[in-house]
C-alpha cells in the first residue's frame, strides 16, 4: 500500500527519534538564559543544516535567533523553537523539549514539502522567559511571509487549544537621599519606604482587580546597609490579564500605586519596561481541533474543549504571534510527579522518558497537523488569504 504524506512525516520523526531526544538532552544539560543561548541556538540548527535547510543566523537583529528554510511552495509555515532556560533552575519550563520537537517537525515536513507546496520555516526564538523574543522578531519582519505558525509546550497535562494571559512587566526605581539611620535620619529621603508604600497600595488594589487580572512582584533592591537610609530602592512587577485591553487598564492603576510611593516619601522615580508586552494567546480553532485529534490518535487524553478556558494560564510571546497570524501553542503532557513548570522537579522531568516521548510524539502531531492544513483546500486558502491581507495592509 502506498504511503501518504501523513505516514511519511511520522516515519521521519520515528526514524530520527533518537537524534531528537539526544538534542533535547544536550540543550537540557547546558541551560542558558535569555539572549545568551549561543550553544543551544547552534545545537538547534545542526540537524536541519545537515538536511539542507537554508540558515539565516542571526535573524531579526537578535544574536541567538535564527531562521532555517526548506522548500519553495506558496504556503509558508513557521515552526517556533524556544531554548532559553530559567535562572538557577535551568530547564524547568522544558524549552529543550520545545526546541527538539520543533526540529523534528521541520525535518519531517521537509520530506513532503515539494509534494505539498510547502515552504518550511524553522524559527529559533530566544528569550521567551524574559525579553519577548518573538515580539521582537515580529517587529523585525521575520514572520512577514508566514501563513501559519505552530509550536508546542510541555506541561502536566495535554491541552490542544491552550491559551495564555496578556503580560507586561515594570521595573520601578526610587531615588531618595542617603543619611545615617540613627544620627540624622531626618536628613534622608528613604527610597525603601517608597517601595513599601507602593507595595501597600498594590496590596489594597488587589481587592478591586477585575476577573482575570493578576499582579505579582519582588523587591530587587531594598537598601544595602541597615544603618543607612536607602538612597535607592527598586521593585519589579508583572501584570497579567485575560485580554490586552484589560491589561492596559490594570497598568494604569498599577502605575498610580508606583507614583504613590514617590509622592508619599518625596522620592523621584522612573519606570522601565524591560521587554515588549506579551499579548494573550488565541489559538486557531481549526488547527487546535486537528491537533486534538492527533493527540487522541496517539492515545493521549487532552482536556475537554469545554474545560480548556478554565485552566490556570501563564503568558507567552507566542501570544503576539497569534494576534497577527493563525497559530497554535498546545501543551503536551509530561509526567512530572505532580510538579508544575517553573519548579525544580520539572527540571528533572524535562529530561525523563516521559519528556522524550513528548519530543517524538509532539513532533509527529505538529507535522501531521501542518500536513492536514496543506491538504485541506479551504483551510489552506484561508491562511494564505489572511497572509495576503496582512501584506497589503
């Protein structure tokens, strides 16, 4: 019986599964932080370079971003690879799994690109944890010709139409005046008090937060010596909301709390936004439905569609991508013994046999989803038409 494109892409992933797992483990073993993922970026390029992909590196003005292209068809599909880690706890978000599965997806689709009229674009996207790499690559035009974009993320359960919250971050610096804390405290202006006032204001604000709004923060500088009135202090807050409009409203109220700290203490202050804001993740329904069926085909049990929106959500710069073009960011389950992402136990789980299965099956599911997009005329035309509208806007 002749094979189909769906069979072909699965066969490629299974044949190269050991290489993909080896790539996942190699990235996991050498965690690198946002915008410093030089070794991981090179590792993610190696297998596709051997396959004959055209490599553009660096890409979009980011040293640790790349784009690897194969094929010349009119339908260009982007596969996003992440590979940055977290401070101190390494790959507790499993980005090694993301990178390896993305490479596997690209290798599989290269096998059928000519027959399906595809151009496969593996996009290495740094700094998801901090820095907004995809938002910066969007601004630089790296996604301009992409008709649809796909990626996956590991987690404790399978979620086909995963969503995420809009996010922005603010670092607030208060500048006061140092003085001896016992001899002449009245001659000082206490920047640490400004932080305290701001935090109290934020704490009171929590009662009035709208549904879906979240705030969480840390003090990054509260003074250096107990006998010195701090002349400088700082805090950092993340603000999240279900939608970007709600996030803008929340930012206005939070900025008023920051201003209150300065007003009450006589400090000067400034606010730094260290990264682009992350938009909410809005998955393409058709692509998510296809991926859900692929999960079931492999014996996975994705969360029922009606319960997906009720699940706890983080944030991702893939949200920015899905606000511009059709895309999905499903969660593929990894057995972590009850641990969640961003916990140390998940770091260990990210290089476990369950994680290795997620790499291989994730690549199969993504590749087969893209094949079905390419082979379904109405959906193929839909994403191509959307790309043309963006190009002419």
